[in-house]
C-alpha cells in the first residue's frame, strides 16, 4: 500500500502511526510550557504535575491506539503548495520550483533556499518511486481534506495517473471529516498534519475505493484549472475554484483594522491563521502583507532579525488603509 499525504507533518505523523500502540508503553521525556497571566514563574510542583498529566495522556493514547501497519518507506509526502501559483505543468517543472522559491523567500536565504531544494528534490524522487510502484500494481491510498493544498494535491495526483495512462491503478481515498467527537469533545482538524499518530486508525472506516469515473472527473477538473492557471485555488461551496491573488486580503485587512497604529506582523499573522482557519500558510499571508507595504497601505517601523522570517518586524498603518 502506497500512502500519499501532502505535508511533511502529515507524513511524519503517519509514519509514527504505522507502529503507534505496538507493545508496552515505554514512556519518554515530557516537556511542558506553563504561562501565568500575572507573569509569575511556575513552581516546581506545578511543572511536575503538568508533566505527570501529559505523560498519563500519552500512555492512554498509546494503549488506545491501533497500529496502521505498513512500512515507512511506503509513505510519500508532497509538500508542494499546489493551491498557490502556476499549475500549467503536469509534473514538477521549473514553474513549481519558482512558486516554492517565492513562498520560502520570507526566510533567510541560508534557510529558505536549502528547504526549497530539499522539498523539490524529495518530491521528484518520490514521484519516480510511486510511478514504478503503481506500474507494478500497488494500491495508492491518498489522505486528503478540504485544506487547499491537500485537495489540490489530490487533484494533481489524479491528473498524473491519467497522464501516465495508469487509470487501472486501485486508488483508495480517505477524506478528513469536518469534525469528529473525541469522547465528549468535538475536535476539528484543518489538515492531516494536525492528526496525532494515535488517531489515524479512527479514520480507516471512511476509506473508499475511487472508481475510474471519479478519477477521470477529478483529472478533468484539474485540467480545466490548469487552463485557467489562476494565482490561487480554493474550495468554494464544495468545489475547487480558481481565485484571484487577493482572495484572502479581506481577512488580513479586517484584522489590521483591529490593531493599534503600530503592531507586530507575526502576531497579526498568527491571529489570522488561528481565528479564520483558512488552511493557508503563514508564508502566503506574509507575501500578501509585503504587497500591502509596496502599495503604501503599511510601512515598516523596524526590520526583522537577519536570522528570522521577514514577518518578525513592527509595521505601521498608513492613513489610507
């Protein structure tokens, strides 16, 4: 079984899930962070109690888990941000590399550039391995959600199968539900990267085999999106649509309105991601804010440290924002 996910965090969690819960729980080192609203330091007793509760939760999660089985070598992650930028190329061409370079340009060059090269080379290698496996009759299991990059990744893979003339491949789909109930708590995940290793087995009952007609339909829709080749893609009313580059700007401007005249850009981005759950990255928000600076809506008060992302800085509102 070939496992396909669309983020490195999902890939790492899935690999752990394959054997999570096997054998006796051995425990490990537990780190906790405790903050007091009055700024006081936590006591040793508070830290010890928090660690004990965390270790107990980890033990219970291990004992309740059902290992997925399989080999980590069969897990392939494509962290390629297909919801952003040009999708004219069927495979991994120079345009996709350019999109990744733009997204990672918010980081220092010695961080962003190696990260892009690793992502791109890993994806190219993974794609070759998957093609060889499906040509030999192995089944694809694709884990996706409504998160823009994950559903775009699904459409991209389906279109690849069609272009490879491998529609006979057995494809199993597992879609992350909008919400689940964990005992008495409603849990909402934006993407598979947020799912804990001990929880993946809970979703196996949702898997379905994709009929050839569905694969063709998805591949055809991706081809239509390729022809439109818009700056962004988003799920609107259940359908993947091409959208303009400023599609998320209203959410940014709404939160800027609630800021003081000078504010920390990192705090703004964090609040947007947490409040609206848009499924987009901090990188894209940072690029859109950069565009607002270029257009004169915002100005830079203090620059980010050389070893940090560009949005670790202080910004100021313009009078006309």
